[in-house]
């Protein structure tokens, strides 16, 4: 990364990647780990001391640097609000035995050679980097201990580490890491696999509450985000696309737009046929964003929509209702003897569930700053997949990989939308046409009209119970959407092993795919976010039909404690599932007497390797006015890295899930999104936010991610609570479609 001295910082930031590797000694290999640190919010330049260090810094790998007076840990993964710029560095600091106050976090460059895959998505940052990050800190710690032992001429086994120092246990002698850095830098780097890692019980930093690295800057309005980016001679762009995906430009009043005040240029940008990269449209470049947005109001475009989307949500709802009367056209899973189970059952329950398309609604509108200069395309973007963005831009413009450089910036929300880099590619295409840096900013209407939406869907469900009230058979005709007639849209698929399939002896899922042209994409906890609503709500329907307590019903379904995939710590474990269900129920006071009109609802779901159960307490007032009073969450995601961040992720998931459940939907007619801004797509307001109580069961299994698994159980828990409070069964999302407010 960068040296801490001012003069060296200037030189290193100008090095190309090959020179960088040669300069730092990493070209011949070395430990490459993804780490960020949080106690300081400084950039590399801001972190530089005013005087040069007296010795070269200690850099045992690409993520840790120790100079004469500080420990720098580089953060490779994008920060989109999920807290990795704090939690991932904490893992390194724990194994390094660094005092948190001694650490500075610096956002790394984008470089696959040094950092492997750099992305934010799928709740994968912690589980994928847990071992490498620990090894990064442990390697540095072992080298520092060796340096101290050599200086003292003692056995390294007599030394221990704590608070950025090595201590000789028999004598109490102490040397700080800063005093040892120069000597450690001369030692060979040990094999990461050979270093001893701490026992989980010996952790001092992990599991504590640590404030986010950017928190002070966030609350004081510091320019952290992509939309804050400024450059000399920066110009501002807007990009107008057909409201129905796939439309192309026939003609536009470009000359009239160019003549408007503040407008510098207006031109048609041809698409490349991939909506995830570049759709055809009209670019307007102006001296400021206001002028660009005003000019687009005067823009008139004639669109050729012969190949554009013609999607209709109302038609899909009608067709799904017709299809629900029979099984699907293809089989997803068919286990046991479903026909016999249904024929021999004491009781059968049927239900039809549906949920609308949804937008990501990230707070920061899509934006990217791009600058084509000196044969190089330089980008500043809040993206979840920076390496993918660089590759897409290089391919589009016919450039070599070395000609594209992306600076990753903090994103004001992602939720899966910024996995797709269309705004980055659009900005690059615009900047490649002009001779100055350009910041492309989408309007909120652009965000709503050109999202990669969470797919809507339908479940025609049937379940049967035996005489003892035990669930013996299950059928689900799953109706989703497809772009090609064969494969479900992204986020619109269902697996055969989805919960509760593994626990039901006779289990069948069939599928029908409706044609759809509008793009869909990952949305927080893809698939799970809506399948959990249908499946976990229907399980409650079955428990009610059996006359059984829902808690007892779920625990019986799980059976004996066991792994569903033996030897896979990322798989569902029925004992861990039962543990969170019991913990959530206990903490929520399951079975207690409630005020009139109140009800408790329970749901469990296994998502992104996280075991999470939730109990919602709600009341239903006149005219179906819903109040969610409290949501109690129990989660088992292994060891907690940053307790503050973990609580924030769970609380955020609950609020996000409730907000979406209450009133958020995007409908389509003639391929056009009918909801265009937040007045039609309401976000949850603070007065309606429930109390959220979070309980973690810290097992010794490797940690899993936490950005997504607490969202799926929310909707079924609230829906089940609504039934308990009012006797009204919610089977459609958002629930405004059921008359709730």
C-alpha cells in the first residue's frame, strides 16, 4: 500500500501496479488478505505523519503496515453500510494483539493480485476472510515476537503480546511494536498456515462494541460518498433512457438542448445490448447538476419500443391465479410419496401467497465520476463489485486492464443494487467522449425506473396433517418469471432443499415461469426474503389447523440435532435452529397473556448460513391499522466480531424488512414502472419503527455473515402475529394490498 511519509506517499500513489509490487517486495508472493480498520477514519494521505519514519515500515503482507508510531490496516472490501470497514480490521487486530487506538484504517486500491476478489454481497465478507484475516494478524505478531526475542536473547516462547507490545513474561521487559518494526521488517515471513491462532475464548477485542470507523465523518457530513466526489474542472451529466427496458433512440432534439443555459453537450450513447452494462440513451453534460437536470426536462426523445419490455404485473397476477389450480410445468423436487400422503391425511390446508416486485431504494442515488485522460479511464464509484466494474469498462471501450482504474468510495446503501455496474459503465462511456472529468448522477426517478428489481412471485401451497397433527406432506406450485423461458430471473428461483423441505417426508415443488423482460437482480437476502414469507407463514397455518402451539410445531419439525450436510459448518444445523427458536420465544415471553388486540408471531429461517428466529408483537386497530410494538431476534452466526455492528445489522434488517412488508411495491404496465418516487414507494417512518431486541448465541462454529439473514423471518413473524391478534391471515405483500395501513 502506501508508506507513511509524505514524500513516499506521493511517489507510491504514482506507481503502476507492477512497480508497486516490486517496490513493496510483494511481487514474489506473500500473504494477501482483505482487511480494513476502524478506529481512525483517515485516508492514506491524511494518515501520513509530518516527518518521515527513521526506518522502513514493517509490512509482512498486503494488509498490515507498522511504522514508528502507528499501525495501518488496509481495507479491501467495499463499505456499503454493512460495517466491514470496522469488523474486518478488528479480526486482524485481534490476532495481532494491537491496541485499537493505535490502528488507522485505509481503504485499499482495487487490485486482484494483492487482494483477490474485492466485493460486498451475499453476506460473504466475514466468512470468506475469517481465516486469512486472522492469519494476517498472526503472521505479523509472530514476526514481532521473534524480533523481540532476538533483541533480548531469550526464547520466543517466553514472550507474550498485548496492546501493541511484546512482553517478556519472566522479567516484565516490554517493547512496543513501533520499537520492533524495523527489526521485524528484516525477518523472513512465515508460512501463514504455520502460525498459531488464538483460541476463541482468548479474544479480547472481538465481541466487544466498537464504533464504526466512519461514524464521526458520517454525522458531520464529511465527503465520503461517491456523490460527494469533486475534481478540478468537473462537469456534470445526466443520462436519459427509455422508460421501458430495451427501447432505442430514433431521434431527439439535441440541438435545442445544447442551446440551453449551462449545457456543454448532448449526444446519443449507443448501448451494447447488455442492460447490466450500457443501455442506449441520451447524455446531457452541463456545468452543474441543476443545469443538467433542467435540460433533461426540455429533452424530447422518440423511442423505438419494438423490442422493448411489454411487461404487465396485473396480467401476471391474473395468469398466476389461473395456473395455481394445477401443478407446475417442471419439477424442482419430488421426495417421498406425496400422492399417498395427501390421500391418507386427516386434514388438508391450502393457500395462495403472492408478493410484488420491489426496488432497492438505496438512499444515495446512483452516481459515478469518470475521467478519460492520458490514455487512461479513471473512475470514482460506490460499487459493490469494483473489479467487475473495471472489467466491464475495459471491455466496452476496448482498453487494456491497466488503462482502467477505479477508486472505491463509500456507498450510501447497496442491498444488492450496486452489484450491477450500469451507472459506472454509463459514466465511462460519457467521459470517453469528452475532454474533462464528468460526474454522472441519476435522479430518484431513474433509480426507480431502471432498477434491477426483486422479483415478484406466487406460491400455490398445500399441506397435510395426520391424526396427531404432524405435518406429513407438502406441495408448492411456485410461479416465477424468466427472461429466456428456461431459467428463473435472478432472485426468482427456488431450490429443492429450501426450508422446510428437508424436514418433511413427502415434499414436492413444481414450477411455472412466466415471460418477463424487465431486469431483476439480487435484493437483500435474495430468494430467502420472499420464500420465507410464504413458507413460514404457511407453516403457521398448518400449526393452527392442527390445533398446536406454533413453537412446539416448529421444534417437532426440526427433529433431533444434526447437520443437514455433515462436515459443512455453513449448512443448517437443526440444533442451532432449535436454539435460536427457543431463545427468541423465551426472550419475547412466548405464551404470556397479552392485551386485547395484541398477538405474537414466530418465524425461523436459515439464510446465508445464518440461523435466525424472530418473534413479533403487534396490535391491529380499527380499519386494520397495524402497529408493530416489538421484534425479538435470536441469531446464531458463530462468534460475533463487532457487537455494535452486529446489532446494527440485525436492527437494520428488521426495519428494512418491515418497511418493505408494509407498503413497498413496484408494478408494471407496458414495461414501465408505475411507482416513480418515495411518495408512491413509502419508506418506514421513525414513529412506526418497533423496538428491536437482539440476542446472539455465540457458538464456536466459523462466523457467517449478518447483513442479510435477519431479514427473511421478519415478514412471516409479523404476518403470523397479525393472525394471532386479529384472525386475519396475510397472504400478500405488501400488506396494503390486504387493506392494512
